[in-house]
């Protein structure tokens, strides 16, 4: 069984403890990072969070697909998507190359 993931409240509490501040300041900090990431990705197409990764805005071309229920060919419209690319340092720290669990 997998361990439970950290909730937003737990993350805020952890940040407050580590930065020796209160939960309100930690929540404001977290909210501001999220707002900045969204605004910068929307404006410049990329937002880098050093050591963790980057949010990247990417364009997907229109393509042909299939309706899985009927098998009928359908046209999928072009659209803009957001991708998250994990930093090499984070990848290596979480899942080192060559080591099995």
C-alpha cells in the first residue's frame, strides 16, 4: 500500500515550520508562487522552478483520431496545452539512474 500524499494544509504547515513563520504567511507564499507560475507561463510560455522543473506552454497540431466506441475517424482540433518537465536534479534525487527499488 502506498503512503498517503501530502495535503495542501500539511504542505502549508511544513513550510511554516521550516521557514519559522505562521501558516498564513506560508499559505500566501504558496498562493503567490502558483499565481506567478500561471501568469509567467501564460505570458512567456515557460516558468522555471529551480531544482524542481518547468511549466511549458506547447501547441498541439490538429490530427485525426478514432472514436473508441464506433471506430469512426474523427478530427481532433489543434489546442494549447501545458506540460511539466521535471528537472534533472529532481529526477536523479527521486529515481537515480541504474538503481532498482
